[in-house]
C-alpha cells in the first residue's frame, strides 16, 4: 500500500515539466502544468491518503507556488497565497494521526483566511485581470474543500460532545451485519473474547483510510492480547470488499448501510450538507469501542477527538484488565 496512485505519478510528471518550463522561462506553461498537477494530486489524495500521496501533494504544492510566484501576473505574495490555500485543503490529512477529525478544529480556516487575503492583495497590487482569474481554480477548490470538511467536522464534534454515545461500563448492543462476502457476522459470536469495534465513514473518506490502516498496522499487537478487530462502514458489502483490498485490511469490515447499528452505539448523525453533496443525509461519527469478553465497554475513543486512533500502547491498562 506504499505505492503511488497512478494520478499522483502523472501529477509528479506534470510538476517536473512545470519546473522545466520555469527553467526555460516558459512561465505560462509552467503555471498551467503545475495547476493540472495540483488538481490530480488532490484527486489521488482523496482516493487513497497514503503517505506517498500526502507527500506528493506537498511537492506539487511547492511547484505550484513557484510557478505562481514567477508568472507575469503573480509574484511572491501570490505564491504564498496559493501555498497556504493548498496546505489548508490538505492539512488535516497531512496531520491526521495527530489531530484526527476534530483536533485543532479551526486549523483549515486559520490557513485559508490569510490565503484569501494574500490572493486579493497580490491581485490588487498587480492590477491585472489575470491575477484575479488565473489563481481562481486553486483558490476556489481549496475554499470549497475547507468549508465542506470544516463544517462537517464541526458538526461531528458537536454531536459527539452532546452525549448519547455508548460509554464505558455499558453493555455493547448486539448486532448482525454482513461481511464483504455477504456472510452475517454477529457481535454475540465473539462473546468470551474482547473485541475492538470501529466505526468509519467508508471508501469516500480519505481520513477513514488513514484510521483503518493505522489499526491494520497495530493488528498483531491487539491480537497478542487476544483482541479481535471489527470495523463497521456505512457502505455496502461490495464497496467494503473493494476498500478492504485496497487498504490491505486483514480484519473484517462490516456493512451498516441502514446505520441502525451506528444509531444503537450513538455514533450516527444527520448531516444536511453531506446529504446535498453526496446524497447521504446521515453519516457515522467515527469512533472506537473496546468491548470486554463479557460484552461491556471497557474503553472508547474520546468524544472531543472524533475518530481517535486507540493506540495499543495508550490502552494497554484496559487491555490488561480484560
């Protein structure tokens, strides 16, 4: 899973061409090649947010900044504006292991607002229509991504902090959900063994890719403690199967398209924004629950850290008590 996405390969080749164009003083071609590279690298990142994809976005963003800086309509302020805009759109994915969905909740707006101000200042001082129009695809796309993700994450944080979620000491509700092959899997079938149950959005969520891969990397450490990993996604079984293969998951990814299990665990929320954008009027609030052999919850991710990865080392005391 460490290979580059094909779109990222194309993006890096375009970025290399952009640098070559800059070296030969073909500044207009350099910017448009860098812009195409940036759009492709973002598409690759949102398809599979591995570290190669994340680093690819950073490299392409630097190239885009240089191309804008040396363009006839650009300059240092414009280069800095596009750098901040690019970082704003990808910052949460770049730092996801540390901040998850809702840590540093205002990070993206804190980067995007100066980017908008610098773009306006650079365009105003240049005084040309190109300075307003040519950066617009980057600024507009980044602003859209920032607003969409910030509003969704802010709503998830509010839902999580509002309570109603299953807590430590409570009995975990039983369920039966299909695995990628369509076979039913019930929580009751694991009674007598501890289970780490995770709720993730699905294939369309790059941050969930990071979370699910994090658990896969730690899977053996959990298994050494006798803990079975189960993930629940809101896509269907077929999509889950494709996602499990793409991410190289060795634990089961179950389908809860009706979101009834998520509701029982208190991690389902209505989301009009995602309903309008993705035809998903409701969605999961990513969370993890450590369920003891007797079916009670012994540990769970913190409400203020939506989607928090329960590191085996961090929950070792809870594991030892099972």
